[in-house]
């Protein structure tokens, strides 16, 4: 087979469209209706063979291919058939087709056997082969039950081979055992070094456990008309958080600008022993463009102990909570170091009357359920930035329930509180009250340290203060926050020991590179 025949499909690594399982099924159905004579399985298998050539080059070692009982296994057998025609050695492990095997997958089984392929019932001992690549074609996006024998054992063996012998492991569409919608991984799950996903990107590859099990993700659209992707139901379609979505809305300054037109950001929090949270938020607001930054610390009930000066950033103007309302604020952030006392609750209740964009974080989120009616009465935009624990408090549930379905958790919070929300974590989820959602892919484990959330609050407050719309401001702030941490790590400042203060300065540099 001529190599040119294996290059009919374009890999699209910058796909921004995300589809749930139902969304993918809707697109597949529409495609088959328009193209009854074409097989998406054939297209996926050939695309996989193309990508295998990219991964292995001219290495002569055989390829271990795990074949599942459904359509994902059919994709794998088409791939094996193509590779065998090119002279690759393929060791395929799977079960023979049965009456329950889908029609297209049956055809793939028959073509594979007719071409001289052998379907083994177990993985050969590692001493007999030196594999150049392992392909996971066991289960795709439709897996909805726990993995059982023999598949669980094959997955464990493949993971061990990949790890101990440094063998690339390519998952077709999604790692077997990983939920395509939620990113929740079963106890036994493929840990891929690469994933070739078909038609469109999937949210489960990018959030929760997804990044740990997916490796480098490439999207192959199988030459499907992009307009078909718009046929997915609205609730089943999201997007990657990408600068192309909001960069044109970033604050711009005229030559005749002054601090008054650059916005005034207010930050409120800083209970005793937590003044640092307020200062971090204020510093980040200052360094991401707010013309003026006002910070109000609670201190104790008599206002003693509240910060009155940041000696390293004297540009920040400190007020007490009562007089903060008299400042010409264009956006207000509440929560960094707020505490959970009655005083804190009273301050939050008063802040809900603010006639401008309001962002709530940290302890403000824990207190917010007791003030639900007040937040629902707001006419101005409200933004919430919970981590999973705070999200659980907002919904009256627990952290495992939040992490089991992060997208719907974020959307539920947005709907309940009529707010634009980011559920922070690996693959942060941004959601709006009308159900739209984005997945953010910037950031790294070095951000798992105190103060990072306070910096995000400051950045978001600054962008709101400068006039950005709520969803653009939050998407931009979340992306900048994570990307700044990535820059720090790339320059050797982490991940271990990375601090929130270091991220502030990197965020400023990135912001200026985008405007």
C-alpha cells in the first residue's frame, strides 16, 4: 500500500470544540445520514495507522494492539490491517467476534482474519517481544460499566509494559476506563502517553483524571464537515478556553489614558492571620492593569490587626470595609482571607449590594448559601471561583460528588446562583448561568499551594474593573493564571516551591504580550 493512501485525514491539535458522548453520537448519526456509504470505523482505523507511523518511524519492533469487543476494537483492527499491509508486525490481543459484536466491528474482524491476522487470547510474555508501541483499542467513549476480566488484566499488563520498558502507549479515542464526559477514571484504567481522539475533542480528556491518563492528545476530525459539529445539542457542546475567544476584548489603553479610565478594583477580606491573602489579591490586581487598587481588611471586630500598608507595594490604597464603599470602585472582589465569623457574613451581605461586577472567592463562597436570596436579587454580574471543597458547600454536597462530574457541578452552581463560575482544579471548568461551558488547560501541579486562588481573584477583579464582560474576564483570568504558572515552571521556578507571588509577575508579562 502506497504511503500516500494513509494521509487522507488532517490531525487538528488546536481543536477548540468539545463534545460530550451524546454530542459525538449526534454528529455520527448526522454524518451517516448524509454519507450512508462511508464508514467512520475505516476512517478512524486508517487515521490511527497514520499516527502510528508518526510515533514509531522506521522502528522494526512489533506493535502490541489490544482489541475490545465493540467499535473501538473495530477501529483497532482496521488500524492493524493497514499496518500489516505496510509490513508492520502486529501482535493483536482480543476476543473473537460474536453475535453481540456491532456490524462494522464484525466486518473489521473478518477483514483482519482474511488478511492473515491472528487474534490472540492473552498478551505474550514480555521476554518474547520488544514492542515499539502499545495500542489501546479496548473501549471507547461508550464504556459505562466497570472493567472485568480479561480486560482489566490486559490493561494492568499494558500499563506495566509501558512504564517499565518505556514503550509509548497510544489510546484510540480515549483511554479505556476513562469517562469521556467527566474525566473520572476507574480504578483500573489505561495510562496512555498519547491519545488520538476522533471527530472532536472530549472534555474528559482535559479535566479531573483525564490529563493523567491521556498523555499528548491529538484530534483527528476524520474529514467530517465542521458544520456537523454544530448539530450537537447545546448542553453537549463546549469549548477549550483559548485566547482566540477573548484576546480582542482585553483592556486597551489610549495614549491619552489616565488612572481613572483604567478602572478601580476593590478587594475585601484579610481577617487576622490571613492578611496575606488580601495583599496577594491586591498586588495581582495592580499588576494586571487596574488603574487604582483599594484593599480593605477586616482585622478583628474593632478593625485592629487589619493591614494599612503594603511596604513592597505602596501603590495599594488601604481602607476599612465601611469606607471602601465610598471609593470609586468599578469592580469588587470579596473573600481572600475573609474568615467565617458573623462579622465576615455581615461584610459579605453588605457587599452583595455593590452596584457593579462582584467576584466572590474563598470564605465568601462558604458563607454564600446562607445569603442565596440576596445574591439572586443582584442586578449586576456575579462571579464565583470555587475549588472543589467550596463548590461542595455551594451545592450542599461533598467533594467526591463534585469531582465525579466537574462540568455539571460548575453548571449547577452557575444556574443556582445566577453567576459566572470557574470550578478550579485540573482542567478548570468555566460555566455561565445559561449553561455554556469551557475547559481550561493551562496550569500545572505547582499551583497546589496557598495563595494561588487569591491571585486569580485579583486578576479577575482587575479585568472586570477595566471593563471586560464577565465571561471574557473570567476566561481570560483563568487562562492567564495557569499560563503564568506554566511559564514559571518552564523557567525553573517550580513546580515544587512555586509561589503565588511569582505567578503575579509572569501574569503581567503574558497579559501585555496579548494586547
